[in-house]
């Protein structure tokens, strides 16, 4: 197994949280111990919580030492009056966890190796710098996919090298750079993508299509985006709610209905979701992170070049055949990543001009 | 990372060669060194060649020692006047390779761990027994998915345990058992499956659909099956060749045309493929390993229960959308395994009653 194999695992983990980390980049991290055993493969899951590197380090330390694990769980639960258990620490308060690692690692990861899809950060943001953590724990080598071009956060590679850590850049660079594109677009004003769901044989209509894992993922996406855009016809026909009921503590996104007429039956559920602004727009004026839902209206617009801001397409696809006409689209698409949610597949595409 | 993770990798590798190992079972093997580092993950690729365990062992030894690698390549090429290079030993003569491993392993895999989807064989067939090899090399633990129920080959677990090797049965057992089903069916008279190819949106017609990796895989399947069954209408419309030109030294399967009329234009390319028997049958009488090609005619028959012997469905799916009507089918399908050939996906389904 070579560097590309391990970076590939880190990449796959990171793609599971693509967009969900907004406004942070999606990042994955895999850790090998000093003998080359995989200790953990984790990703940054959500902004405000632990970055990919300390998450992977935390799991790695827990794998190395039962005592560390027990101590961490006890200390964390005492500090936050929480009740986390083993394997349940995806979303942890970053500062406390980071400090705990620094003070309790007992050199368990000395000479370990980290694979990170993005250059570890070197700045104090909501979380302290990851590069520093890798250095302090005595990692012998850090293998990096993409250079961090961000002026504030970059320099992690240099920091590590200056401390005597071997640093290798550019493993699966093209794929790691692609993972970062939505993040770079946020920073330049915004990112929009279109989400559709189809059956194995391409049917996009007629009730629920995908499984609960896929639908939960959609609700997570809704919870982090700034705006959900939906077509007027879809609103009238499907009478959707467009909320985040499948997840805990989800935030319901504001909705823009793209429609020439602003007449809608106000009993359509989406209008009465708490804490939501709904607006009707004839000409779309989109900022921030935006998900377009509904194939019917938007694929045609995309083909006509009227959705220039919509750069990516996310297709969920069930493993079942469905009776009905298939979705046709005439876009120039480039597949970026495919993964699975249970028996469903999902593919991120870039929409080429 | 736990046993299930490693067995999952071995399973994925084995599924790449599902059917291609006929009349042997598809088997995958992953090896960890004494410290838990992954050394190799390989599968049995074709009957008559090395089993999964010695293949994985060979790669593991080459990873551990440059000297072993050089010596093996030199000795193998001298013996067979061949020109294999590093990484090119998927299909090796089994006896020589097995003996070479036994005589030259230098205890490099002492205390290593093997994950095998099927209990290692204990009998001398075309290749000497794999269980013995694991024992002789000093593996400390062998983790096994499925029990071998074969009277001749079974007993590998016992052999290992008697020699003091830790043996753990049943990791991902359900999935490992499913991998074995075609093999068990061969042994009970035969196995038939239907292969179709569709675009991302379910279009099955109108020229080439899948990429070269998928089509090469189809040619490999054709090369190992006993019989290819195709519908008369498909023959008349598509005028196919149904050969194995995309692979080296492929064997062209005999063809049964399922048709009421036996009148065919003899200039249709499939009739002039060298070394092939073509027959036309009104009532299918199938033995051995048989692939049905062509969705149009067979899906309807399957629905009507007239293809009772066709147990599995293999769907290749491209990542592109295509204009055209989608394939509809009304079968009760259970997805068994999904993988990728480049940007294409493929899924094996079980056809439930």
C-alpha cells in the first residue's frame, strides 16, 4: 500500500462531509502509527468543531490507549456536562479537545505519519493550529494533498519542516484540489450546486426515491446552506416542506422560489416552517452557499446557460428501478467523486461549459 | 480500524474477479505485518493460477524485501522464459510460485495476520494447500469470512488451529457467503446471470454505453463462461460479434440464440467467430456457467418467471446521461455489491422471487 492508497481513504472520508463543513473546507486525515498501522481516518465534519487532524489524532490516541480514551471521555463529559461515549466524538468542542490532546498524548503518536488532503493550518482561528499539534506530538512525516493558498491559514508545511518533520506535498493533488473548490468559491463570493435524486433507471419523479441515509444527508445540506432555491412549478406540484426534520437541531434554510408569478397557496408547508424567510424571485440574485433543488425546472435553465453560478451537480441514485420516464439532460458533466449511502449511490459532477 | 474494515477490503478485491475465477470461487486476501501494517490485498484472479492467499503473500514478501522481489522475478522468468516485472504478477503459475515462497520467505511474515474471505484450502489441487503455506510462514492469526463446506478442500481452519495459529471465523460472514454463491451453484449444476449496461439515466440502447474498463470486463466474462445466451431480436437488430477482442488470448464462448425462428442472416459477425458453436433454441437448456446478454428480451422473460435459472443481474452503469427511453423492469432485486470501473459503476443484484 502506498501514499496514494492512504490519501485516497482520507479523500473518501472528506467527501462525505463536502459542503457540510461550510464555511470551512472539507478535509480528511488518516493516521498511521510508527509501524505503518492505520489508527484512524477521519474528516472535519462541521465548522466550529474539531478540524480533521485533531479528530483523527483523538481517535488514534483512543485506539492506542484505553486509559487515554477513558480519561478523555471523563474529562470532556465533566467539562461540558455531556454524555459522549466511545466512537461518538465526531463533533467536539475544539479548544478543550485540542488542549487535552496536547497535555495527555504521552508521546503515543511519536513518529506517526499523517495523510492530510489539505496543508494543516498554522493559524489560531476557532481552533488552534493543526500544524502545531502534529509537531508537538512528534509526527515524523506529514503527507499533504493540496497547498493551502489562504493567506491567514497557510504556512503549516513550513512550520512542520522547520521543526524537522518530513513533509511531502502533492499526493493525489488534482483530486485534493477538486475537493477544495467549493471552499475557494465561498471565499470568492459564493457557491451554488444543484441537487437531484433519481432511481437506478433515471426516474426523478413520483414520490420518495432515495433511502433514509441519502435523505438525511439532504437535510444536513439544507441545515448548512444559506439559501435553498426551488422552482415555482415544483412548489405548486409537490407542495414541499423543505425542512430538516430528519436531523437533530437542524436549521431550516431560507427559501427562494424562482417563479414569474408570486401567487402561491400559503398553506403549502414550506411557508410555515419556523424561522425561515421565503422570497419569490423572477431574476435570481444569489449569494453565499446555495442549493438548488428540483431537476425539472433547473436542468433546462442550466442547459440554456441561465444558471451560470451553478457549478456542481449532486446526484443521489437509488439501487431500485422505478416505473416512469427518465430524466434527460444535455449538460457537459465531469464526474468528480462517487460514494455510497447504504445501497444508494451519490455522485458529484462538475458542470462544464 | 477493525477486522471488518480489513475484511471489507479483501471482499472488494474479490468481487472484482467474481465469475472470472470459474470454476473456482472468488476469494480475497489481505495481509497485515506483525505490526498491523497492510502489506497487500489481493484476490484469486483465474482458475489454474495462484490462489488469493499465495498471491497476497507474494506481494507482501516483495513489499517487505527488495531482495526477495528481485530473486523471485529472476527465478520465475528463468523458469518460464517469461518477462514478468514488478506489479505484473497477477496470473502466476501456482506450483513454482508456491514452492519459491516456501523456500525463500526467510520468516519475513512471521506473526503476520491474514484476512481471507473463504477458509483457506487444505488440499492439493492444481495448487498446493494455502492453509499449509500460512502455517509454514508463521502467521499468528488468520481471520476467515466463510466456512469452506467443500468436502475435499475444507479443514484449513482446523489445520491452522492444530498448528497453534489463532483462527477467527465469521467476520462479515453474510457478505462473504454471498460472494461464494455462484461457486456453490456451479458445483450444483450451473449458474446463470444476466448482464445489462445502462447510462446514468437508465438508457440501455443506442450504441456503446459504458467505458473501456467495463467493456473489457465483459470480454473477460465472455472468455470464462461456457455459454452466452442472446435473444433472436437482439441478434437481428444489433448484428453483434460477441467476441473477446478487447483482451489477450480470450476464448470466444459458444452462443445460444434464444429464438422461435432459426432463420438468421449468416453474415452477422457472431456466426463467423473462430472456434465457436452457435445454436438456436426455442426452449433453453442451459448447463454450466452462462451469461445472458441483452436487456430487451430477457427482462420480460425474467418477470414472467421463465428464466428461473437466472439468479443474478449484473448492471454496468455509465456516469453519462443519454437521450432515449429508460429501461423499465419490474423485478424484485436485492443489491449485493457495487464497485467502479473508472467512472462507470457496476452492481451485482440477486433476483428475488
